[in-house]
C-alpha cells in the first residue's frame, strides 16, 4: 500500500469521525426521522467525501467543504418518500 493511500485513508477516518454525527442528524431530520434512509444517505455522502478528497484544495474549511457535499442538490432522495 502506498504512503499516499495510507495518508488519504487516515485523513478520511479523521473527517468521518469529525462530521458523521452532524451529517447523520441533519439527514435524519430531513428524511422525517427515517433511520434506515438516513443511514443509507449518510453512507452515500461519505462515499462522495472519500471520492472527492483529492479535489479538496483547502480554499475553505474542511467542515464547509463537507457541508457543501451534503447540502448541495443531488439525486439522493432525502424527502423520505
């Protein structure tokens, strides 16, 4: 495993632990307190975070960048219907 991949995974783990609770709570409320849907959407968001980490340039705070990923329009069905 390359050093880059190890660093990327460590960074992802740090970001995940820092924001998972906040994101889950937001999604849970937005889905009408649908636990299963909120868990699925939260997982999808963190897949996007992992995939997009190499594109994070540090022009905003890490929190702002993560928040933009989960509040921007996407094909996710967050309505719970």
